[in-house]
DNA sequence: TCTGGGGTCCTAGGACCC
DNA sequence: TCTGGGGTCCTAGGACCC
C-alpha cells in the first residue's frame, strides 16, 4: 500500500470520479434500443435505474413493484455482473493512466490525487475534463467528477454535480458550500442516522456542526458522532490510499418464499461455495473466517460464523464449515422459512504468503536496527523482495511475506 | 409482482492470555 | 487465595454504501 503525501492541502487536487447510473448505463451502451428509455436493472429489487427512469421517481433499492407503479413503461433487464466488472476495469485503466494515486471505492467510483501533476498534465480541472472525455470515448460511459481539497468534499461535490457533471469546490468557499447541505450528504448518514438527527430538528450540515461533540455522540454513538462532528466542521485529513485490497469475498442468493424441497438448500449452498472459492482462487487469496448469512420469511436476518484453524480457498473445507453452520440454523429455518442464503469469506490473506512470527524479545526498536536485521533475515530466507502485512500477535510480531517469483 | 448482490466499518460480550 | 489491568481473538448483530 502506498499513501499519498499527507501535508495539509491548500489546493483542490483530489478528484472523486463516479460513473452515472452505472449498471443501467452499461446496459444502454450495449443495447442501442435501450438508449433514451427508462431502464431498470434487476426485477425483484432495483439494482440500478437509468436517468430516464429516475425522472419518474424510481430509486435504487426500491422493490420492483414500487418501481413499476411509478414507471410502468420501464424496461427491466436482468443484471450482467461480468459486463459491469469488465466496464469497471476499462474505466480504472483510464484512471490509472491519469495518475498513479488512484483509490478505488467500489465498482463504479474512485478517488484520484492529481496534486503533483500540474507541470505534466495541467490543473485538476483540466485533468478532470480530459478524464471525462476519455472515459466517454474509450469506454462509452459518462462519469461525474467532483474536485476539492479533501476526499469528503470531492465526494459531496460529485454527488451535487451528477449526472454527467464537473464541480470544483473552491478552497475559499468550503463552509459556504457545506453548511446548507442536507445532513444526508454527510458520509455515513443513512436512513437511521438521518432520522435520529431529524427527530431533534437537525436538517443541515451547518446545524450539526453547531452541536457540541458530546451531544452528537449522545445522539448517534461514539464512532459515528466523532466522524460526523469532524466532517461537519470540514475536517478530513484522509489521504488517497493506493493498493487497498478487498477484505472479504462473498456471494448470496435470494430464494423466494416457496417451500424448499429436501436437499435443495444443500445444493444451493454448494453452488454458492463453488462460486466464492473460485473467486478466491482467481484472486490468489485465502480466507479463514466463514460467514453464512440467512434471511427468513419475515425478513429478519441472522449470520453464523466459524473461524478455521488455517486460511484456505479449498472448496470442501469451506463447504464443511458451511454445512455445520447451516445445520445449526436448521430449527430456525424449519420454523420461519428461509428466503436468502449467503456466504462471505473474511480474514483474507495472500494465498502465497508465508505467515511468520518473530518474538519481540528478539527485537529491539530503539533505533530500528534489530528490526531491520530481522527483516533482512526474512528476505534472505524466503527470497522475497517485499514484506507484507505486519501486525502484533501476542508477544510476537506477525508478518505476512508474499512469495514472489524469482 | 414486496425484498439484489456486492461490500465496509463499528459495537459489545465472552473466552483466553499475561 | 484473591484481585486486577491490559490486551487479542472470536462471534453476532447493526448501520451504511453503491
């Protein structure tokens, strides 16, 4: 991982790039007859809606029924996850070609730090304009870009500017931009938190900012309270971080309400385990914690997890753990009925990494020389040119050492 | 025609260790 | 024998995001 320089910025040089109505736009790009039409991706629940559909009030995560009430003429298409994944890769290639400092947030958005590129590529605004043109020409999709001094403001800016827009937040006008915005614009404020805030008559960012920290913590909890307090005061020191890796890989399937035949759940689980372990192996990761996810007929949810003694991507090992977790839930499933089955593998590490533990008693940190010597020893022994994740494990320092090809 | 599919981060209690 | 402080790991659940 590489973190961009964390000096206090004075110029707006962080870009937040966000693909517009991503899944629906890919569908319209690939099927000309869908262009200009209200398009919904996903029938049961709306995964994405084209802007033509959004004009009727359709929103992501609505049920199919609600969406069709609002927009009966909408064309519904099934999701094509692989097409979206390919389109995402093509867009990220353009990002990576723009600056080495790219931090992906999800399949359709990323932060780009263009602070050091003035001499080579021009101002952030010029860079963003070219980026939008390139993504349109080379991938055939629209992106919206927000530009600001901090990540948070850049993301807010892109949200305000979409669709197909570009907005710069002037470093001299940040509070004027921020304070009138509705609280929902704050990162981490969803329905639940927004309701809590609105219940005490707080509706704008400025009103949240004027609240004492302790009051805010009392309303929404410690972690959320501190975060919101900082963001509402326009404090966001986070840098663009390159090379972040996903920390879980999972898959799930909605099952509908119809009664399940004997053995049906086992077969579905088997399919999900196959899919997830295949993706693990493809990305050269192994995982240690198996999380099985359940949703019941009454739409309550539960998870059951089990941590294996060692990380693995082995189908039969993970399937065995899943079977036991499914069995432990069998009485509840029999009683309530099941409508969703899912699996996540977490606690991920690199499949080719060697886990080492170095006793602290053999290390001294006063000037770092002993630590360096120990790490040199590791490099010699394993022929590795880089040391991966380091963490403390009891009285040892744990190291994850990627085994690189010679 | 009621309810995707992929993720992240935080909290809190209990077990366990030194 | 009793008390305790400090820490990690595991499990389960909840909020939030796209």
